[in-house]
C-alpha cells in the first residue's frame, strides 16, 4: 500500500518500510533497579531526587570513605563518625525520596587508620542493625594516600571484617582497585591530581603491593582473605570490576562482579564493559553500580542510562533486569 504523502516534499518518513519499524521495548522505561554501591548520603537532596525520578528502587549507601575524614592521621573515631553520620541520615533519605536506602559500613584501607581494632570491636553491634545490609567497601589497597599501611596489617583488617560478615550472614563489598585506561590524560595542575580526594596523586605513598599487576594481586589477596574468614565467595561483590580483574573474578572465583559506571570519565569503565561481560559469562554474577559521591563528578542518572545502553549493545531485557535488579536484590536482600 502506498503511504499518503501530505508533506510538501518527501521526508525520511516517506522511505520507511516495515523492516525499519521497531517494537520499542517499553519495559526498559520501568525496569526497577538497585544501585549496589554509592555514597548518596553525601549527595545533595536534588541528586538523590534524580535517583528517584529515574526509577531507583533501592540503594546501598556505603560509609567507609577515609577521604571524608577531615583529620590526618585518621583514627578509628573519625571513621566511626562517618558510620554514625550515615546511620543518622538514612531514614530521612528514605522518607524524602521513597526508594529503599540501606547501609554498608566498612573500614577502607586507602589510608592507614591508627587504631583499627577499636573499629572492629564496635562493628559487630552495627551489624545487628536492620539497615546495615553489607560490610564494605573494603579490601587491600596497593598504595595508600597520606600514610602507607603495611600489607599484613591491611589484610588482617580486611579478613576480620569478612569474619564479621560471615558471623552476621552479610555480604561484603570489595573496593577492587581500578587500573583506569591508558588513553586518558591525567590532570597535572598543582598540587597534582584532583584536589581533596583519594585520586589526589600528590598525596600518594609508595606502594605496599608490588609486582607486575598489583591491582589484580589485591583482588586475589581479598578473595584468599574471604576464604580464610569462612565467608563464601558468592557473598563477595567485587565492585569496580574492570578489564584487568573481570576474567579472574568470573573464571576463578564465585564472587559477583559489579561494574562502576557513575564516573566513567575517571576510570574508563562504562556500559560497554558490562555488555561484554554479559556476552561472555552471562548475567548471573554481574551487577552495576554508580559509586556516586560528593567528592567527585558523578552521575546519578548513570545506571538508568546504562539500562538503555545495554539494550542498544544487544543485551536482552530479561538479562538487563537480572543485572540491575534481581542480582543486587538477592545478594543484599533489599527490594523484596
Ligand atoms: Zn565507593
């Protein structure tokens, strides 16, 4: 049948044939999603509203960031304050924005903490709180900022947290160290790096993990620590998955891999990496998170955008749903 052509001259629409007509996957507009790792308690009200407006049903707000403490050296009481701050804000965030907001509390190893045993002693009571659904982010770090931390001491702190997680039947979010990409330029203006947060290379210390691939070595040390602590690998979520560690995580462990896509400008990981991983290993142990935080340029819409990107890259809507909703729901027990 010839299409009527009321337009003055032919437009692109004139040349559409049946093969060009798509059946839009409208379910993508409403897929519920959980951000498995962010720091939304440090964001603005408006940024958290962006999560709600774009369909976020739940999130894990991680409170372990040493880079929020105003003092150096960092003491246990400084980290404890961060935990308490998150506990204090959480209910209001749920009330204001309607998504389920749960907490991850942990001891990050990005800077040495003077008396970590005080934190470990206190942590068991925090694990009893209903709103604490995971421990983390934690995991050994190849090189610290401001003050180096001996690897054996780091590992002991990580393993102790994993033992607590096993005791309390909680999962652990690992901060697997990113390698970034070779193609990007670094900021070089003084004082070197982006001021005031963990990527400030001006405060970087000599590495405590050396060798050919210290970033991957760190992940392997963490997985060994989980095994030693009696924490099943399927209770470990390796956040900041990247091309340097994904093959190891998928093929040599039972851990989940979560791709951090909220600051792709910094680390180079985006939805294409997620799609590649789903193609290769299936969706069963893959998640996506934003890591949005007030200390760097991050995008609260990143996860919703990734849903559309994954579809454009050819991923099946059912697999997208599993990755952004079912997997984090099942591991963290939220959104049920
Ligand atoms: Zn984080």
